[in-house]
């Protein structure tokens, strides 16, 4: 038998939801990165969100991998403008898009 591995509690389990980088982090609510509107509540117990991400995408919210969410294209554009540069990928229609609409 191998020596017992000490259990390490990941720092991310503490309730700091603003961690950058989308690494292994806690299971935060989904909040618009621009206007801070809450889009979905984290259901930690079931490892899902209410409403689910598919519904958010279908309703026009924008998910950016390793970054976060925007409630709308407007907020994604505002965020870019505030940073003074193009940050996000666009689809052919010029919308910020990483995931196809369900
Ligand atoms: Zn917003």
C-alpha cells in the first residue's frame, strides 16, 4: 500500500468567485462580467446552474471560455470598449460567440 496522500482543500473552494483564469474554481453563480447582473444561481449540490447555461445561451447571453459570462452582446462590446481592444472571437455575424446557440 502506498503512503496515504494528505487531503488538500483547494483554495478555490473558499467562496471567492472572482478568481481569474477559469482554473479549477468554486462553483460560483453566473454573473455578467460587465453589468454584474446575476444570470443564474449556482446549484452546488447538483453541480448545475438555475437556469441552466443552455437556457442562458438561448436567451442571448454570451459565454467566454476561461473568462466568464455576459448577459448580452451589448455588455460584451462594452467590456471590450472599456479595455480599448478586441478581446473576443466573433462569428460571421459579428457577434461574440464561442458556443453555438442551443
Ligand atoms: Zn450585462
